[in-house]
């Protein structure tokens, strides 16, 4: 009976380790892509120039 319990614990631990690895990789990639995402440049308000007649 102890062998079956140990087997069940081993299976659960391996599934949990795989799930943790997947979620950790997902989090790392989300942060990495957020850091390399191009940021929109702030709009610069320009004053219209007057046409000069010479």
C-alpha cells in the first residue's frame, strides 16, 4: 500500500513540477516581451509656421 501511495505522490509531484515550469516560462516571456515592446512616442505639439513672402 505504501508503494502505491509513493507512486501517486511521485506522479503528483512530477505534474506539479511541470506545471510550475510552464507557468514560470510564461511569466518570464511575458516580462521579456513587455520590455522589448516598442513604446509610442509622446506627441509633440508643434506651432504652425507662417509662410514668408520675400
